[in-house]
């Protein structure tokens, strides 16, 4: 009886693990194909004699098919194995005629359909190779295509990715020739998966991206939602692998959406686990737990125990981070049991790491060390140096928590002898800092920063793509070695050692690192030559590194001996102890040398382009100082730079990060409530002033400083600095104020075209307020042009902004007969304001004004948006991608809204407002921190542009001064009935400020405003303070 079993020379039926898209390619479900195979078997039986053993095999085969139909997969496995055992003993039949060959192909195809979803991919390869050979011999292209696709997926299951690529490429070519779109989609998805597994660089990942997109677009054409979901899941995984987390989340969520809409239940695990990996790197542990919980349910349905074990370990790590130690312990033990059961050593090693963390937290040092050493042994056995180094770093932190610093340093040194990871360099630096070896700590911190700027990712090979990077990053974060915290620690140490130039450089890199994490842009801190920024290692620091290098070289020798259990092991261990003592003695001497040679060493420090750029900002405007607050957990540093390269710093003790967060949050709450008590506003502003400005007060006054440029940090970003109160006046009453996103993004010179236009008198006819006559235009006079976009109607679920019409009308002069506009230009309102009118009209304008709802939220940049007149939300990252703002001098966003601040929020989204516009080419950005009263916004905007227009070629008005004057006008009584301001939509009154008045004269004429006699309806900071200027302020 040549039943289908006769041709399966290596068949061992195992647990059904996943149902993949090839089911639909073959044209039936697994069970339907099984029944078809059974029918073919029955036809054969009617033609050939039957032996008793054949009958038993056939009975078992029938029983297995019925069990599959009832989803009794374990039972089906047993039935198939027994049947196969009988068939092997009976031997292989000969295929004598053409009909027999065709029958064999059909039977093999049927069995491939059943065995493809099974665990043993080796069997599937054997089936598919046999089917492929027979199909090619019969020149059956369709069957050849099916065999190639199945073969490619089987190779991926086996980790034989080169063969998978070969099969998938052949599948793509054949599918295109046969115009089989379903097969083409499946083949591209297989190719993408193989490319992803082989990739080691961003350019190689692009191959996977292209293949996945080809599979996705093909699936769209034929509405193959299963393939669509798989392609989206692969794209999500690829973007996660190259640390483009925002794209990873977008595609993963879209994959889950496709699955939900189309009732695809089983294969949800890949996008869910990709999301979990991204969330773990971002320390969003609540979402890690939720995603892995759903993923584990899907994996249990699919009976994929190895992946389930890995997901359980990831979940246990998230519970550990949230201090739910019992749940973490239970899940880690569960993951360990699964890994040992299915013989998955790498997952076993990860489970042991999490268990060791739990026992360390429970102060069971002996058990913790036993577990982490066991994990290390597995890594060594599997020749996985990245994983081994990670286990040594965990062991170092276990020793550190037990106050055994020397053992901790020794473990970190062992880790560094394997790979010089960022976390190992930062971890050993922290230990030297805690040992009060500050110069040595600085040396290691600087190496860690350079490593991070090079963006060399730690990837543990052999793990699933969603875990290979996220697990190491998760351990790093749990150990308190987040990248930005390392930058802060280094800056604080440099300031403590009075190494201010280096501290300034690290502060600038810190701003870039925060933007890199928020926006996902890897090139934020790149130099003008396109290379990653680096910190200079001084000659004395080089001596520390050389001494450490000898220990590393010795570490290699010792490590090799330990692996091979060489006879000299005891001698080498003693030698390591001696070398370590010598090294400590050497760095003790070098600590003194560094203290004595600060000035000599600083001469070797390269004032990077970031520091030079910061200095150029100060030099560009007279009487300017650049102020960097650095918020540490237990104190505050203020570093400031002034003309001539002078750098000074002061430590502000007694103010913690938590205290600043609470105070900043309360201040924002008061500012955003127009009915809040003004005395409480000023008292809270006074407290913040005492922390952030008062320590510099004497320096500012002694040097006649008029312009403050802040590079803000953490919760200080949520504060409009103009509102800080010195006890008598708001800060804006004394200084012009602007903020930097990053010195590297700030322009200090205008492009040539803007230089030609800056400060020019304007070529338009003005109405004489007394006579109603037009003043002739100056002939051939160039002038700046303004592009205005706005939404006044209620759209997209947002309330109407009726004053937007008047706001745009008063600042845009549409033609020579328009009496009200300040700048000539174009205006697009409501439905006319869409992405294309914005993108396509930027070229011929120097000013861009956008009056619409916009929100900038913590978390991810793609959640922040501008509301278009069509009701659509324009994601903020789109600005950098699609808008060319190189001709734009100033962007004004007059209806922005940001978060209030509070615990855990650091205001990166506010920095990102400026980043996206400045990165796209703009010079300055004016934006509001909260959605302001419609009328006061209209007045402030009119006054701001009016102030700008008063500039002359010899005395241009700086943006910061124009904004300051506008804010003071509101504070001082700037309302439609104020005789010093024009009525909206009307000509200026005769006693309005004239253009001939200089900016300095304007400032001198502004009266004090924060005294109790001020009765301006807009005197509350709610009205005038939300607008901040980002950029140089020029």
C-alpha cells in the first residue's frame, strides 16, 4: 500500500506550532489537506494488495488525521509516529510509471501541507526537496513554486538563512513569471525574514525592508490580510533592530490592527513581542507586561514553548523593574523550566540572570552569585561573548549592591576584557566615582560617552530579534546606567573638578542624546563632517587607559586559561591580584597628577564644534550670557558662558530633582489658570528665580548683561523663564530671553538672502492715521514675505479659534491695497490649509506663521502634531522629512500646547518642537507652552510682527527683543483700547509708536509693570508668558 507515508523517509510528526500563510497557497486548511491525502491513499489502496501492517499503518494515519481535526495535536503526533514506524519497516515502493510520479507529487504536496506547520523543519526540507525534484522533472511550475516557498520557510526555521534567501529569491522570480500574486507576496515575506536574520548593518537591513514592503504592497493588491499582517510584523521587527523605535511601534500596531479587523487570532505573537522589546528599552514596563501577557497567550495556542519561555523571562525582568519581586521570581523560574525542557540554553541563561537579580535584591549573595556564574558558564559553552560579558556586568552589580567594590571592579574588568560595552565602561566609572577616584571615573565616563556617540549597539546573537538588544538594554537601565544619566554624572564630576570647557561639551552632547532618544534621529550629535562627536582623552587620562589596557591583556590570558582549566590557573589568579594592586597604586598617583596638571591637560581638549558654536552664540549679540542648568538627583549646577570664552559654574545645593519637578509643575498649573492668585504666582516664581538665576545675579549686573540664552534641563523646560520673579520684577522686565534646543542646531548667521532682507524698510503703502492718505511705497525695495496658515473653524473634534481670522488678517498684507497687513505674503485658512499648500509655498517666504491647534506630548515624537484645516493631524516628524525650511527665518506657532510637567517628565517634547523646525532649516521658532486666550494671542502676535518690522539695516530688531516688547505691552496694558497700540483691523493711531523709533528707545519707553498699580487686563502671566523663543534670538 503506497500510502503517502511510503514516501516520507525521515518523517517524525511533532507538535503543531504555527499555521502559516502557505496553507492558503496550497488551497486548503491543514485538516482539509489531510483528508485529501487520505482520499488519495484510499484510491491507491483500491489498486494494490494490502498487507496487515499496511492496514495498521493506514488505521493509525486515519486516526491521526481525525485527531488533527479535533485539534488533539499531542495524540495526533503519537498516531503519526506509530504509523511512520510501521512504514519504515515495510520499506520504500518503486514509482514505475508517469501516473505514479504525478500521484507521488500530489501525495508529497499534501504531506508537506501537513508537516510544514510542525516543529521538525528538517522533515519539511526533505519533503520539499523531493517534491521540488519531481515537480521540475515533470515541468510542473506551480508545484515547483509551492515547494520552493515551503523550503524557504523551513530553512528559516532551521536558521539556515543563506539557503532561505536562495529559495526565496527563486520563489519570487517564479511567482512573477507565473503572475501568482499570492505566492509572490509570500515569497517576498520569506525573503525579508531571511534578510533580517542575516543583517548586521543598517544598509543590510534595508534589503529586508525593501523585501517586506514588496510583500506588503503585493498583499494589498489581492487583499491577502494574513500576508499583510506578516509583512507589517517583519517591518516592525526590522525597525526595532535598527533602533528606529517609533517606526517599529507604528508597524507593530498596524499589524495587530490588521489581525483584529480580519479575525486573525493565532500569529499575533511577533508584533506583540516586538512592541514589548521596544517598551523594555524605553523603560515602559507596564506596556512590556501587557504585551508579553498577550503574546504568551498566543504562543501557548501555537504551542511554541521556546519563544514562550523567552517571553516569560522578558516579563519577569519588567516585573523586577517595577519591584514586584515575587512575580518576577515566579516568571523567571517558569521561563527557566521551559528553557530546560525544550533545551534552549540561551533562554536558560537569561532566566538565570533575572533570578540572580532577584536573589541579590533579597540579599542572598551566595545564591545570586551561584546563579549568575551558572549563566556565565552557559554563555561560555555556547561561545557567546556578548552574553558572557553581560553576565559579568550583572555579577559586578551584585557585588556592588553587597558593598564589595573591589570584586565589582574586578568583574567589570573581566567584562571589558571581552567587549568594551557602554554599560561596562559606565559601570566601572561609577564604581571609581563611589571610591572617590574622580579623575579615573571621568576617564571611564568619557570613554563610555564616546562609545555611546559611536552608537555601537549591544546585540546578543542567537536570541529572537525582539530580545537580542532589548534584554541587555533592560539590564543596563535597571542598573541605573541610562545613557543620559551617565552624561549627567560626567558633567557633574567635570564641574566639581572645575573642568568647565569639557563640562560644556558634555552638556551639549546631553541635549543631543535626549533629542536622539525622543526623535529617533541617529545623527543629532554628528559633526559637520558627518562623523559622531567624540570627547578628547587627555595625555594623563591616556596613562590611566594604558595601565588598564595591561589588565585587559592579562584578562584575555586568564579567561582563556579558565576556559581550558590550564595548570597555571592558580598562579595567574595570584598574578591578577598583584597586577590589580599595582594598577590601583598607579591610578592613585595619576589622580594627584591630574589635579596638578589641569591647565596643561585642558590645553589638549579639543573645543568641539558644539562648544565653539555655543561661544559664537554669545559673541553674536553684545551683553549676552548662555546659561546651562544641570539638574542632578540631589543638587543643581549652573554653568554659564560669556564673551571671551569665559566659563563659570556654581553648585546650588539644597534643591533636588524631585523638588524642582514639584515646584515647576505647581508653577505651570498657576500660570495656565488665568484666575490663579497673582501673589502665589509670583511667590512660586521667586522660588524658581532663587534656584535658577539668583546665584548669577551679581555677575549679570556687574557685566551689564541684557540677553539671557537658556539651555534648559529636565523639568526646567516646562517653565517660561520670562515669568521668574525676583521679588520686584519678572525676569522679562530686565532681560531679553531665548532658549537653545542645542548649540549645534542654532544659526548665528543668516543665509545670504535673509541678510539682504533683514532690517529693510518695507515696500508697502501705509495709511496715514490722521488724513487717511496712503504713503507712497519706496521703489525697488525688497522685503520679507510671510506665509500664514490657520484654522478658525471647529474641525477634527477641536473647538473653533475664531480670532485666527483677524490674527492672520492683521499680519498678512495680501496686496498693495490691503491697509492692515504688516508683511506681504500669502494666507491659507481652514480647508485651504493642507499639507500640500504648506509644503509647496515655503520657497518664496522668509516667515512662517501657523495658527492652529497643536500638541506636543511626552513619550514619542509621532504623537505630537499640528492640526490641518482638513481635520487631519500632521505628525511633527513629518516636518523634518518633507518640509524644506532653509529659506525660513522664523516659524511662529501661535496655538501650541505642551504637558505641564511633573514627576518623570523632562520636557524633551518641548525641545523637539524647536528641533524639527530648526533641523529643517529654520533659524528661530516661537511657540506657546499652553493654549492661550484667543484675543490676547491675537494682540501679542500683531505686536510681535509690528516690532520686527521696525528694524533698519543699521539697527535690526532681534527676535528675542521683539517678543519681549510684545509681552511687556500686554503686561503693561496692551489691549484694543490702549492708546499705545493699534486697534485690530484698523490703522494705527497717531500716537502709536512710530517706525523711526529704535529698538532701544522702545525698551526705554516701557514702564515697570509688575507693581500693584498695574491694572492691565492681561497682566496675569497666563496671557503674555506662554510664548517662548527657541533659537539664537537674532
